[in-house]
C-alpha cells in the first residue's frame, strides 16, 4: 500500500495544484480568428445574448507562432444591440475595424479608396481565417468560481511601433482562410465508415 492510500481513502491533499500558464500581460502575438456559427444574422455567423438580445461574434483567437503557439483566447464582439448607444457594441465595432486594418496593413487614418474597400465586408464570415496582431491582457473574473484568463488588450495596427517588428501578414488570399468549424462537436454528423 502506498503512502497516499490510507485504508479506504486515497489522500491528494499534498499534491501541488497545477497553475495554468497564462500568456504574460503586454505580450504581442499573431493570432488567427475563427467565429463560432451562432445561427443569427444574415449569414448565421452571429450569436444572440439571451439576457439582452445583443448579437455578437463569438470568436476564438489561436496564437499562430512563437512560444505560445496554439494557445486560445476567446472574445465576444458585440455588433448589434437594440440600444444604439451600447458601449460594448461600439467598442467591439472599433475592434473589428482594427482587425481589418491589422490584417490588411492599413493605417487607421488612411481614407484612400483602397483602405475603404478593405474595411468593407459582405459577411461576418469573412473574419474567419484572418491573421493579425494583438496585445494580450489578463482578465480576472468577478466570480471567484471562474478562472483567470487571457484577454485582448488591443489590436495592433500599423500605427503601433510594434506592428513592423512583429510583421502582421498582409492580405491572405481567401482560399487560404480557415473555412472549417473549430467548435465542431461530437453530436454533429460525422461522415465516414462509423
């Protein structure tokens, strides 16, 4: 019998709890975005809040390179609300614009036709597969039953001094963008000889 097993009891009290390794606050990383298909909006790419009715993009950002490769950061970006002055939606729309500017190497102050065209999308699905730079933060939950997680402090656009240093990709062709569903669940139909 081992030291941990005392009769009918196995004691885990002296086992050190494993701390999750968060990306340090202020770190700049390149991420790839995918949006969970929520079934709302013109293309079904938005999710609806049960509490407020706000439509939002339920996004997952996957770190593409470096020591934190494959780490995930989850972000909800509000895009439509019954209250036109909803601050979260306004902040989210600004963030989505910044994502397009970071991806396409457009200065936020650029008002050329080329820049305007790159800021126009036909569907929120166009955000799937975009690669851009973010500054990582750490968010402590208000409810102690939830864990501390990484969050997005800001989208790094070409007007940031770090942009050139971390070299965000410029205009990935649409066929190279992620088209799958990273949230695929086991209850979805799986094709194959099962």
